[in-house]
C-alpha cells in the first residue's frame, strides 16, 4: 500500500505466548459470583483466587512456583460470612493482602512464611485474618491499595461511599460520597487523586484528602459497566465502556477536559466488559475482554493509544490479573505476564514477549520499575505529604543480585541501546577498499578517442580477437564509447548490410587490447575550451553518422523482408498447384509421374 509507513516502536512485535496445560494451575474451584470483578490478583510471589466455597466466603492463595494439578484439599483464607468479591495485594509487601466481601467487611490477611498447598494433614488448616475493617453498611465490592503511601487502602461499597482506610489503625478518616454504586476505581501514581466510574455513567476525579470531586464528566453512554484506570505517572485516564448501540469503546481523558481526547473509539460488538490494565514501564495499555479470549494491547504515545496487536485465544476468561513489572522474566525478554481463568477450572499464564535474540540485558525495554519502598508513610500521607516511590534497576534482577534502588526520576543510559555508534572506530581504522580513479580530463578523453579511431581506420577486413579485452573499460564515462566504431560503419558495403549488422556487438565485447595511456600524445597545444568543443562536435558527428547508417540498414532489411514474403507466397502457390495436379492425375503413366517428381524437386529448390 503506497503512501503508508510503519510507526517506530520497541514493542511493535510484542506477542502473547500461552502456557501448556501441564504448567497451568489446575483443579481450581473459582467463584461463580456475578459481581463485576477480576476474580484473581497476582504479585511476583502469589496468586489470589476468589473461591467457590460453602459455609461463608473464602479465597485461595497459590504460590506461583506450584504449578500443575493442585490437591483436592488446600488451605483457604476463611473468615468472611459471605462470598468474597474482590482482593488486592499490598504493593510494598508481597505477603499482605486485603479482601472485600458481600458481608460488608474488609479483612487484612498475612500469608504465612514458607506457605505451600501441599501438606501431610488430611484437612489443611485454614488461614485467619490479622485485621478486620468495619464501617460499610452494605456489601464491599472493590478494594485497592494506594500505590505510593504505605498501608492506605480504598474500598467501595453498596452504601454509595468510597472509604480510605489506615490499615495500621483500622480507621477510615476519609469517605467519598457517590450518588450511585461505584463500578471501578484507580489511584494516580503519587496516590493523591482517585478516579471512579459509577452506575450513573459519570467519570469523577477526586482529590482524596479534600474529599471532593474536582472533575466530573459524562462517560460512556451504554447501560453496561464501565471501568477506568490511571495511566501511571502520566496525567491521563483510560476508560472502557459501551455505546448506546452496545459497542465496546475505549477513551483517553485528561483531567480538566470535558470530553475525551480524540473521542470514543469503538472496539467491537462483544457484550463482555473490557478490563483495562496499565504497564507503566512500557507505556502499554492492555484490554482483556470478559467472556472472550482476546487481549488487545495499545501503546500510549503523543496523546494517542496506538494499537500494537491482539492476543487471541479460543478459551474465554471471566477473570484476569497482571503481575507488577518487577515480577517479569527479564531473561526471556518478557515485558508483561497475565493470568487468566479458563472454564472456572484452571488458570493459564500468558507471557507477552519482545522477540529478540540478544543474550544480554535489554535496557531499552526494561526501564526502572517501582520497588518495595513506599514514598510516604500512612501518617505522612494523611498529613498532606506525597511522592513517587523509589524504583529498582531491572538489571540487578537480571544479574540475580539484590534489587538496586534508583531515584524515581531516573532514566537509564541509552548509549548501550544505540547500535550505530559501535562500528564507527572500525570504519575509520580500516583502509578503504577499491577506490575509484578520478574522472579523466577533456584532453585525456580526446586522446583516447583519437587512439581508438586510429586503431579501427582502414582495418575493416581484420576481425577482432575473441579473447582480448575491450578498450572502453579504461574510460569510466560512457559518452566517448559511441565514437569508436564510426570509421568502420561508413566503409561498410551496401550489398551485405545484414551480415555486418552484428559487428558492433563483437567490437564492444571483444576488441583489441588498448595501448598504454602513456603512448598517446596529450593534446596540450589547444586550450581547454577548444578541446571540449571539438570533443563535443566529434561526438555529435559520430551520432549523426550512426543514425544515418541505422536508417539505411532498416530500409534494406524492410526491402528484404518484403522480398522474402513474396517468395513465400510463390512457394505456397507452387505447393498448392502440385497437390492439385496429384489429385487430378492420380496413378498415371510414367511420364506424368516424372513430371510431378520434377515439379517437386523445383519446389524443394525454391524452398531452399
């Protein structure tokens, strides 16, 4: 397709790679609750799954290294009196997790050390919560930890509030009141702002500590659920939802602007909710459809969501989770890994990889990732302090050493990722290979043409040798080449133009070897301008003679063609007459047969 070009991107060829069944997490009983949630949450160590259980709600925690078919009886995290609707891992403690339930409670859990699903006990002991947060009057649908402050947790409830908890004290000093049920929420990177979508189709941006909505927009107009996610350290928000015609949409928002940047973009007409996930390291947005097996991913650049590719699978997912950036496999050039539920029976890892063959650390696709050190404590956050958490250098993870912290605004060096600078010293140190000779002067060209003309003058009877090289190989410019065969052309006899037509080809390909350049006297007695004009004049005269000769030969060839055509007609007429005589005479006397034989011989002679 002419006129199109490909946008340059390091992640343009990212592809999703599924996992074989024997390396998945099988024999699970995933919750069948209809509440719109992701069902599973992941961190670099564990996987939390909402469990289908009787006698109250529960969820399971699966170590990521225990793959395959799990035991029929595993230790569960029990304590809720109703179904568990949502869970979330603490971003700064991989063993701390919060859960929300239909019983209106929020529990905090601690994963035991050396936790495993394989025990010798007939009935594995369940895990109990370490803290209970009570304050909501109806079911709690979502919980989400603050990404910058330590032990700050937000929860949404059917009582139309969003409470912000201090996990250390168990209190909720902040409550954000909504006019309708909250469907999703997401923190900004510094943990000061919160974006929510609700059933009234409004998108709200909250200044949490001021307990006020600083921005409120009309969101997606469809009746189904919509979701929102903050694009990390960018001051942008991505939302997914539905149009009035039930088409799935995605939109990009800037806080303070009433309408989305570039409007609402339609994706498809599938009925499942789109679950958005943001990767701050690669600036990629992943959209996973609930009820289908597709995962689209876009790259955010220049206030646009540029479509990269789509992972397609025939196994639909009801829930999905993405690991934090610090948990990917840097040795396999993996930039993101997802865990999707399949048939509510097992969980399949999906690895998104950049296809590269390099065996060293790829710093251009692995910028520093958020580490395990919060920017502020809970008390400092409530007092008004904020910041971006310190990051860790991904190269330290590649080398297998302790994570090395770098400042939050650290940018990795780009000299290693620039392949064009390395060969520069080699290119300067190596001597040049075959260098072209400087172009000949006008006097040299005139001398060369004169020498070639003298070689062919009055020598038309001598045929050139097949094994000798051409004299034109010494002249780099093609203009003087046409002047060499002029004397030969003018002396050709007109009686045999066809036989002599191939002579220029033989002259060009195999001609007598040229004499050394020093044997020709240079025309130094004429000024440069006169020599140039005489050379141009001789070339034009040679071209005119060649053109005249070609026209003459064309006329001769045309006449011979007409003559051959006439002879062919005569031969055809004779052949017809012979056949007619044969039919008329039939088997007759000897003299008639001899006459026919004579006519056949004449016909053969005419053909030859």
